[in-house]
C-alpha cells in the first residue's frame, strides 16, 4: 500500500526534525573527545544494618559509549574486582584510550556505571549524575562508603533482581565480553542454577543462561584459575 503525498511529507518532515534535533544537541555538547582516560576509583562496601565491612563483593565498572539514536552501545573499558577483608575495592585508572568509533560515539553522564553484587544482598548499581564531555573521566562515587541491604524477599523477587543485573551488563548482546567480568557472570549463573531447581519456567523467562554468552561454567572457572 502506497503512502499518500501528505503522509510522505509528514514522514520526511519528522525525519528532518529529528535530524535537526540531533545536530543541535551535538552543537550544544560539542564534538566528542578523540581520546579518553579515567582516574582510579576506590571505596568500601559495608552491611547496611551492622556497618560491618563486606568481603567478596563483586564490583564491575563500565565506561559505556553512546551513539545518537542508539543509546548505550559498546564498552570502551570494563574492569572487575572484589572487595578485600576490610570491604575495600580499587579500580585502577586507565588511558589514554582512543575513541575507536569517533566521531559518532561519546561517553555520557552515566560513566562509569558501578555494579555491586554479593549473594544474599540486594544488588546495587550507581552512576554519575551530571553530564560532561571531558576526555578525563572520574566517578562521583570515588572514596564513598557503599551500603548493601540484606535481601529478604521471595525467590521471585530474587529472580527479578538478578534479571536487572543481567540487563545492566547487556547480557547476551554483542557488546558483552564475559572475560572482562568472569566473576559476576559465574556468580549469576550459579544463582540461576539454584533457582532453576525450584522455578524452572519462571527462571527461563527472566534469566538468560551462561550459554547465551558463548561459554560454559567450566570454561569460566578455568579462566579464573588461570588468572591466579
């Protein structure tokens, strides 16, 4: 079915308006940096109720590129670590690193996103609040104490929480490289397998298995062993 002239004209007008808006936004922000670098990030994780430091919390930092019309895109840099016996973690600084997809992509206000995960606690994700266009990046959460709440919900609630974590990691998409975050993908798979014993259909609806990342639990464990 062919579009009418009026309908076609509206479509063209809408496309031009969207394109103009993107150009104006780029003009306001200025061109993206060709090179990026980031300061180190450190902090401490504690139990929200007791204030005791939490050991073994998995911390994943992601610097995510954005492209107009596509939103979140490829990862410029990813780093994973865990908290020590005092609840401390450190994410090293990095760079300079080239903006490979220049001039179409840029880091935005969210970077870096920080995800904190420990079974038995409510997963937490934080990010920067203010938008900026500098080549040198930093986290507003550097030096902060992060409080994790103990999880007290149902299995269904836990499934939803794990699903949110997978979404934050872009689980199963082409931008997710499991070798850059092996601890958290292994932990999520272990939790999924536990829940699958009880709620097979519900788990398969909300949670993706490790196979969607093109790997197996054995391969991830071997990879982690090789890092020691």
